């Protein structure tokens, strides 16, 4: 069990172990949460094992080594993904199994896959299992956490922070420490099982000015844009349709994003097209107020549910409304928050005074709903689905689209 941080070389070690097993004429299975995570180990193994490869198939997840000639070994390597296949590996026989980024597998399911499918593959060969991952929270339902903390499972933990890698420049790592969200750095670079539930992920002081107050409305900026998260229904237990307006500036020593205003309404998909002209008009108004050199860009809309309907209407009416990139939407709420976390920690995102002071009634509560949703958000919150989060989504989308490292978006 290797509990290692990013940049340590987990996947390279996995490839070395599996490649050695195959070249000795034995069988190995590689297990990842998703099929897309095969790519790096598959490509590395295919290159390392030439010319001993008899056949390979990335789609089916197989590498077969030759059985005749000077390079003959007859070894086999199979690739499995566990999130969509609870029977991954079942019925096979392996001398070695290796799992990559196992902490990111579905909670509870991975433990069942290990007991019911993977572990039996090692019985007759007395084989060994290696699981590699950066930790992901401290959820006790997580199989990787269990393997590192429950001695009865029989694993031996090897802890490896990024700084242990001989290829890690200490000065670069220190720069990352200074710019990353503290909890993200502890997880991703110190390989710690971080409790995300201990405190709010976005601390209020990071989003206010140096004097602890909201900032003034920008007098000049590059562009104004909005992000819209659309609901389908308007019942009291459903989310609303949220809009957050932003001013973005890339000039100076670092970029800046300011939340200018927000809206939150209970409105169904059929009526979104009646709300859209008002949102566009408000965007134009804010662009004029903030001296936006490139004017009002338009609205980024979540391309799902009511948003998909609205985008179709927008295309027909030539409204400046654009789908949020699918890869960003697919990240999920917690992952998007982690992407937004470091720019917010670096104080690159601020709240303008009118937005901070805006209090509106919505579903029985009168308050600043945007500020409340952002400052009370916690990662790995099992009750998150019960809480409104439309404006939180708008903020994390806005930060990710303008301030995040694009490589984090995959």
C-alpha cells in the first residue's frame, strides 16, 4: 500500500512492478476507478515491453506477451476499471495486482470489489497486491483509507510525500505551498488524509479586501460576464436558478475576479427564456458601470437540465450564451471547489460591496444567499445534496473559467 503525494512517481513504480511480472511469464491485473485512467500505465507498459508484445488492445484492456522465440514469456496484463464494474477481475488468476488512484474509487464499492473479485484472483498463486494513491479525504468508507488504517486487512503502508522524490525541486515545491489552498497542499503534496469537514473550505477573509471589508466596484476591467446555473423545477425542495455577475482583469502582477451581483429565483425551465433578456441587460449595465474594455462577454450556462433548453433558445435568438465546458461540469461539485480553492486562497477572487450587501428573500430565508452558500461550503459533506448550492456552483465555475490552471480541468 503506497500512500503517496502527486509527483512522487506512483504510476511509474506501478508500471515497473507490472512490467517485471509480465516479463517473468506471470499474469498481472491493473485496477483503476475509471477506464480513462488506464491511458498512462497502458502507454508506458506498451513501450517498455516491446518487442516482447504479441498483441495489445487499449479498448479491451489487454497486453499479451509472446510465447515463442528469444523474447518468449507468455505473460499477460489486464486492465480493469472498478467504478462501473463491481466484478472487475473476477474469475481471473494473477500473480500481482496493482491499483492506481484507488482513493478516488466509489466509496464502499471498492472494498466490496477487493473482497469479492480482486482478492480471490491471488489465492492459487499466493500473489501480492499493491495499491497506489494520493489520499482523498478521511472518509472511513474509503477502501484506501481502510487499507492504510486497518491492520486487519493485512496491508503495509508506505508513506511518500512529494518532497521524497529526488526529482522534486524544493524551491518549486515551496512556491506551490505558498499558492495552494492549505488543505489541498496537505493532501496533494504531503499525502495526508485530510478531514475536509472540519471547517468551511472558503474562508471569508480570503474574499474580502485587506481591511476585512468588501472591495469597491471596479472602475476599469477587461470584461464582465455572468455564470448561470439553471434549475428544472420550482418546488420548495428543489434548487433555484442562480446567476452571478463577474468583472475580470488580467492586467497587473496577477489576475483579478470580482463578484458584482447575484440573482436567485425559483423558476422552471419553460420560463428561463423570459428571464434571459433581463440577465443580458443587467450584464450590459454592469459592463458600463465597471468600464469593461471588452464589454459584456455574455453568460456561461450549465449545459444540463433547464440550461440545455435555454442554450437552444439562445442559439435561435442569437443571445450571447455559451455552454460551460463539459470537462469542467463533469468534475463534480467537490472537485470544482478544489480547483477554485487555490485562486481564492491567493486572494484573486473578491466580493464587491453591493454584492456583499445584497439581501433577498428566497424559500423562507432572507439573507445574502451567495455569501452564505460559499462561506458554509464543506468538502465531502454527506448532507450537501440537501442544501441549496446554485450560487456556489456559479462562483466555482466563474473562478475555474478565469483563474484556475487549465491543466486542472483535464
